[in-house]
C-alpha cells in the first residue's frame, strides 16, 4: 500500500490473502518512508538556502522569502516524518489496533530519538545556543530579583550580585517578562544597561549578552509527549480529513492574525493572544478602542472618521460601477461581434493586465495633474480627488474585467440571442434584457473583486492624494503608525477590524452567487 493510499483511506484493512509482514519489517518500512520524506524536505531546504538564496544575493537583492521557506521546511520535517511512519500502521487499525498503536508509537519514538540526536550534535532545536546573562531571576513586588549568579559569567563579570533588584533597562522600567523578551531580541555581545537596587543604593552596570548551550535531556520530554500524541491522532484520524487539516495548517498563520485582531480590538492590551486589563490580569474586555474611533481621537491624533469612510466608499462604488458597465459592454462586443483589430485588442488587454502597475505611477501622476487643469471636470477627476483615484483604479481593473466578462458571454448559447434578434430586438435590448441576466454570477464576482480592490487600495490613494481630505481607510490606518510617537496597537486593530466590516457583509450576501460560480456554471441564484 502506498503512502497516499494509507493516508486517504478511512480505516484500511490488512490483506487477508497473504502473510502479513513481521513487526520488524513494518518498523523498517516506517523508518524508510520517514527517511525519504525527511530527505526531500532537507534537499528542498538546502536548495532554498544554499542555491536560490545565494543566487539572489549575487544581484544584491535583499529578500527573506528563501529564509522563511527554509525555516518552514525544517519546521515541517518532523511532522511529515511522523505522518509517513504512521501511514504504515494505519492498515492495521481495523483488525489489530494493538499492533497499529505499538507500531505507530514505536516508529515515532525512534524517529524522535534520531531527530533529537541530530539536534544535540548540531546544536539545533532545544539544544540551540540561547541569549543569556548567566544569572537566575525571579519576579518580586520590588522588581526583578537576582537569585544566583554564575561564577565567571557575564553578570558576575559586570559586578551583579545575588540579592540585587533590577528595576529598569536604561530608563525603561521592566518586569521579568519584558526583561526576557528584551534579552531574547538581543544579539551576542550586545550591551544591556541595567539599573538595580543593592540595599538602599541605586546602581547601574552594563552586562553583555552571551550565547550559552544548555544540553539537558529533560528538555526533550515535552517534545516527546507532543510527538507521541501527534502520531496517535494521525493513526485514528479519518483519512478524508487529511486535506482539510493540511489546509488549516497552511492557513494557520493567517487565522491566528485575524484572531489576534479580534482579541486586541476588545482588550486594553494583549500579551500575544492573551487579553489583559489595566492591571495586567487576564480579561479586560473593553469598548474604549471603538469609542476612540467615533470620538475622533487615537493616541492624540484628531480626526473625523465619517469623511474618511465616505471617501473609501466613493472610491469603491465608483470603481465597481464603471468596471461593471465598461467590462460587460466590452466583453459582449468581443464575444459576439467581429471587427478589425479584435484579436489585437484582446492580446493588448492581456498584456496590460500583466504589466506592473507600479512602473506607471509617475506618468499617471503627470496625467492627473494635467486633468486637474481642465475646467469643470478638473475638480472631479484630477490629482487629489476621489474621482481621479477611482479612475486610475478602474484603468488597472478593466483588463481583468473584460476578459472575465468575455468568458461568461462565450458560455451563453447563440440560439438565445439569435431568437431575440429575429423577433426584432435591438442589439442593446438583447444585451440588456436577454444576456445580462444570464451572467449575474459573473457580474457579481467582478463587482466583488472591484469593490474589494477599491476598498482596500493603498498605493494609488497614498500616491495621488495629499493630506486627509481624500484619504481612505488604508491610508488613514498607515497614518496611525508613527515612527516616533508610541502606537496603541489595540486601537489600530480596532480601525483594521472596522475596515473589514463591509467586506464581511458583502460576502455574507454574495456567497450563494459565488458558490454557483465555483460550481462551474453561469446559472444565477435560484
């Protein structure tokens, strides 16, 4: 049985027409599959970090994608190895669950031992060097107490003693959690200026960060428990769940991000995903972040949210209406009519869709300045106007809209249109009353794409507007993040969630049409 068959079968039964392999043979097969899976991920990580990354570095290109993908490959390696090993045990779950469980846990234990041994030798994982000041600390009401100092270590060399009370790093007061966070973000040999109390005397000393390796076998126990539990879950997990679990795993960083936004919006502050009140206790539900939005004061910045909201709506609605009208008419003409230059026009729109928009920012800026000098319409579609920004957004959205609409019109049978024309209907009436109702799902899909593009637009509104007169919500959200002033991230999260509300409403009412599109037809909603 292949790895794919073992993973995606519900509870596979062992073959009864042949002698089953011995436990030792199954164990070797588990290790073989795990080794192959691990080798594939290791080769992928090596290709990313050893070949692709240096290739970009030759061109002086600063990128972090290869490093992130390398870390993801190494992070996924043990889990993929456990899944590959447990796949050998899954066929026995229906007939001999004791053998299946023993084989799964035994192979996982061996794999964990091999991975841990590699980590021990390479100083990786739980054995990796970590930042330290070589002293033991505990939190007290007075501050961070130094319980013990390693002889000859960094803290001892700087003059710290057991019993000292650390109160601040430079002038920033810290507790033990903040101290450990600051230490973990430091590099080797970085200086930390500590303020501490020794009796009634206040002192300052500079301690340099060192890297230490603490190779204690006890550190492996939590990972071992997690590996065995993961293997047991994979063993009993229904096979048809595997794609969904993989999808959730891939989307987990995104889901955690949205989860944090929701928690931070209704909290005084957060420590990771944990909401805290004003006294750093768990909880602290509050609506003050939302009150700040409607009161028009966030971190001392005065504003009026209503004009910003209206500008965002104006850009999104204008863009949606124009894109729907022009794209549907152009798509109908390209689908149903033959005229000189039709093929060239189709190819040209496809090229425009793939053209990098950012290269046109300066030419478009000059065009908008010239349009602003035109009487009557200059104040509507020129530079620093909502109409001008919407017009630029429409230009970038039209190529996709034209091709999408042409595809929907191509799927409508000619007989329907021919019957309308024979009965005396004009081209316009045929287009408006006969064909458009047939492509309602396509119109809605294009409208959703256009509205979301206009609502979430940042680069174009930020480039072609000055001041807060025509700022939309993404531009305003960026203005809240100052490089010098302190940022209240909970209030910023509230503004971000406020911006997402129309998108949620849009999808709630449009999901039936979208499902019809994904089902592969042009049929409208019933």
